[in-house]
C-alpha cells in the first residue's frame, strides 16, 4: 500500500531532526515552509561527454582506466575486489 506524501514527508523530516540535520529541514517542521524552497539547479545531461576546458577532451568518468572489471580503490580500502552475492539462507 502506498503511503501518502504527507506521511513520507513527516518521516523524512523526523529522521532529519533525529540525525541532527533539523536545521536543514526547518527544524523538522514540515509546515514551516509548505511551498518549499526554490533551488537554482541546472540539469546537465551526459556530463561525461562534455569537454574539459583544460584538455579539450571529453570528461569521461573518474576511473583510473577506461574499463574497470574490479575497483583497485576498493581493494586499497580493504573491500572485496569484486562485488559478490550471498544467497539468503
């Protein structure tokens, strides 16, 4: 059963308050600003294809190589090289 938007907003604002982030969520009060907040954001589709002004080449993805079968950065941090799936009991 789908929850109403009001119930979900109440849960989000309550969680933010409990995590100490209430200042960013009107002190956890959903009614403090019922019309919301306008944020000037520009959508940048295909950011990876945009040209880097310093090199003139496409930005690509921030990976050490063009294709990563496993993540060396994860390995350096002590994580598994490859993602694994464990069947539930």
